[in-house]
């Protein structure tokens, strides 16, 4: 697989490149550092020359709308793009839902889960391997369904923010939906949680 990692952070792209090469030694992983959250013809040329499978773009909450707008204006070839974002997945999904070959994932995703997503990437909603819900996922779903905040759940269940993010990833992947609100609806429909 040929992957291009794009970021404004040299440290981030070099660390991710090393981590991916360590886990998937047969992949060709290149990097491209941008100076601003705007894409230009140089990046488009690099994408065309390398015959890439996926472009991974690391961004922050404050820059992701500029990056998306810039990519749309670039008239890029048909290429799969995965945005690595801090949070606000609902807002990111809203911007990407009409882009068939684009997807997003939070930076809190574990490296193994991220690599599986890259391997199975096909479209806006990747067809990821089957995921099963853990008991803690069901507890978090129930807590969210009755209106508790993430902070409350974190304190009451003695979980870290990363554990909650990983649980939300499993929940949304299990129900094949983009956000936890739709997961709650499906959980009620499938009687995984009840009133």
C-alpha cells in the first residue's frame, strides 16, 4: 500500500511514518509537510506522481474546515483521503458526508485500529472488520442515552478520556454509524439497551 502523510507538524508525520513502517514494513509511506492549512499544485503533483492509495491528512479543530475547502478547490484526482482530527467528529462528518472517497478518524484512535481502517478503507463509511461491544461500551451507551455528559461518565465510571474515545469508536463501528446519537437509537432498536 502507498500512503502519503500530510501535516503542518514535522514531528507528527515523522513519528507516524516510523510507526506505520514498523507495523507494516511492506507499505510505502511518504510524508509531505505543508506550511499552512491550504493545499497547492505541488501536493497535487506529488499525489499524481506517486500513484498513492491513501492520503492521510493530520489537522486540528481550528484548521479542518480550511483544509477541506482547500482540498475541494484543488481538483484532485480520485484519491482516498483520510483526515486525522482532534475531535468534533459530528461537525467533521457533516463536512465530509458528500465526499465519497473521504473519511475521518480521531487522533485518539489506537495505531492498530488506525492501520485496520487504512487497510479496509473503501469510501466515506469504511467497511471495517466486525467489532463486538464490550460490557463497558454498553454501560457508556446507557449513560449517554439517559443524558449524562462525557465528563460525568469519565468520573463516575473512573475512565480516562482515551478509554471513552476508544469505546465510542467501537460503538459507532459496531452500529456502522458516524456518531454516538445514532448508535443510541440503534441500541434501543436492537434492545441492547432498554429504558
